C-alpha cells in the first residue's frame, strides 16, 4: 500500500490498497490537485483542531474564565473554527525512513487566542506507514497556558475505491454499546443512549445500508459512539469491510469515542480524485476522538491540557482482506 499527503491541513490525499485480486485503488475521498483543498470542502483527510467536532455556542469555562470561540457552524463552534488546523500550512519536521516503516512528522504552532482558544499550542502530527499495512497517526501537543484540545484525522473511506457510489453494502462493526444523545443543535446533552438492538447497533457486524435511511430526523449516521473499555494496542475498536472488493479496514485508538459520519450532505457537486462525483452516503468517516463539547460536561473524559502535560492521541488504520464473500 501507499499513502500520500500534503502539508495543507496535514491532509491525507490518497491511500492506495489492493483488493482481493491485487488491483490497487484509492480508498479515501480527496481531490486530484492540491489547489482544490484551498477551497471549502467537507474536511477531506485533514487533521481537525484545536477541537474536533462541536462546542455548543462556541462557549466554555476554564479555570474560572469564560471563553468565546469563533462560531462557524451556527450556533456552534465546529472542528476548530473559521480557520482551524485543517486550513493551516504545517511545517515538515522530520522525514522518517526505517526498515519497518516510513513516514513524516509535521508541526504547527497555534498562538494564544487563535479562534478564541487560550494558550500557545505546539502540535506535532506523525504519519507512519508500517510494513504490515498499518497507517499510524499520532498527535502530540504542549501548551504554555491551560487549554482544551481534541485532535483527529477526518478521512472518508469507500473501500471499493469509489467504484461503487455508496457504502450501503459495506459492513461495519464498532465496539460500543452506547452513543451520546444529541440536542437539536447537534451537540451532546450529556446523556448516553443504549443502542443494543437499535438502528445504531454495530456491536455485531452488519451492512451500513440496512438502517441508514430509517434514523429519525437524520440523513444518515452522524453520531458519537462511546467505545467500550479496550486494549488500545491490540483490539480494534471498529472494523469496516467491503465484500465486493474484499478490502477491510481495522481501526485502533486510545481515544474514548469514534464519531461515525456517513457523508450525509454530499450532493454530487464535488469531483473526486478517482474521477467520480461524490454522492450522499458515498463514504464513511470513523473519527477517533474525545467526546464532543466535553468542556461543558464535567462527567465526560477531560479534554483539558495543562502546561506541565503532553497531549497524545493516536489512531491506527490497518488494511487487509475481509472474510466476507
């Protein structure tokens, strides 16, 4: 397999993996030319931050102070704001070449007050492609003032390499018995919903298309799955597979949730690098991250980073072949 990326937004532009017959295909959504990433797009392949997902009304309190973030998804702050990490030019810090992996580290310094966040945040993202078809993505950061942070990669996957226009026939399994309840503004209420035997239940492998059109008030899946306790290094938290191509993707992470988003607002206007127009439900994002709006819910796992701490979040995408015929 091979991976291509650019230093605009740390964006993965291509992941080429073989199908069961050995034919290579690019399984992630993206553009043919890097200039296209300068225009608005649905966060193809990028690192989103400082805070992935939504913060209600763009407001949070920290150490007795109230902070107002930019509101770019009214009434909320989304994926880091008007010009989040996905739109920044990252610096190449190190090119890595070893016997068992190749990769690159990129860095960005987010100054105190950027998009309303406190503290100057120094962030490094490392992409490592290992010989066993694992793409390892590690995000680390330090700050000079207490702040909040939640970083993730926002790649969209279609394991047919978009030869099939939708992911309805893809199979999905997620190690989660609960999702976060959402308000009408798409932010967490603070409660969890038991999803066993519901349309959201992927504790056992099933086709994504089975219930995608029957979710009340939704165009598809756009929900945060609360991951079960897991051995982060050895147990996949999600498995996506496509019987047609034979490709399979296993996801590993040290984060407490995966946000599952099925490209509900794609409308065919964007032409992808595969030469296909991207349609609704044309791909799925499996974003390993902290809980959305965590600063406003003390019962959620903390997203606070202090000056004497180092933030570390990782996601591993491992590719292989499925047993599904």
